């Protein structure tokens, strides 16, 4: 997969892209990330990419010329998505959509944003990672790149991880169940007996129950219709790890 990122602060991405899962994916040739700086398309000695907004107002706006010239010189993989608080909310479903492509591109805004003509006539869409405002799109770009890269075949050591975690395709709409590892007892806190039973069918039912309980408690909006009869029976059969909930 090839991902092109347009940013006036490429150093904010260069470091994280070289380590952990992203660094390994790039080293193995499964991921190619190209960084492009619109300042390189400027001609003044200050390498200016912003100017005051028409109509007045606080802050500065990124000019269209250096962005258009940089993108057109590269001819990056499409879609080109503008990181914007006004964009489509990024979620796991969108991550799967992008992971199914051969590549895509991201444009990181700064200051008060980019000239609207960039969004209207250069980009293919806008995307937001949440209902809050950042200083720029670089952090958001890293979030999207990592979420998508994890879904690229061969990137993760265990392919099942991407289906069993929160929002995974095996359990759409559910948060992930609690996870435990050794030791079985730590400071008096014990791992639930069912996970040590060796009964895989029972473990699967317990995990489903805990995923349901966690989702209902923390993100009820993900289950607007509530659990069905079979899931209600699971919740009654398996209490929460701390002993709360139905016995």
C-alpha cells in the first residue's frame, strides 16, 4: 500500500513512521509512505504557505497555490482526503474501506484551515478523527495510517487480532472483551476461572458476554436496540470479572 501525506511539518510524521508496526511494515515493503511539503512549491524567501482570510477574522489560512502545485506534481494515489473537523468521522469501517485500496493520500491542514477551493476542487473528501480541534492534521494522519496499516494483509503477526478487537468484523458494534495473561494470580487478583478451564466453547461465550457488558456500560450508542434474547442469556450466565452483574 502507498500513502502520500502532504504536510508543512513532515518531521512530525517521519519519526513515528520508522518505528513499531509502521516501521516494520515499511521495512518489509508492505507499506510505502511518501511525505510532501507544500513549502517546496513556494518561491518567496520566507516559503510562505498562508495568508490572511478574506472577510477578516483571526488566524491565517493556507493558500491554494502551493498545495495545488505540490499535489499535481506528485499525482498521488486517490482518494486525496483533507484532514478536517468538518469531515466524515473516521471509524473502523472506514479503515477497512481504505485498507481495501492500493493507496490513498492525506492533506494536513494548519492554522485556521485551508482555502476552500482546495477542498472543493482538489481533494476527494474530508475526514475527521473526532469532535475536537488539533493544531494540525499530522496527528490525525498518523492515527489513520496506523489504523489502516494494521488491516493490510501480512502486517500483523496474528491476522485474527484485527477481527476480535473492538469494532472488529467478527463482533461489529462491540468493544473488545477483557484480556489477561500470566500470572494467574497477582496481588490477590485472579484471572477468571473460565479462561483457565481449557473449554474453548465456554471461553468464547464468556468473551461474548463481557464484550456485550462492556459495550452496554461504556458505549450503549453502539447497541441502540440492546441485546437480543440469546445475548441476554449470556449476560445472565456470565458475571463481570469483578463479580458485578447477573450471576
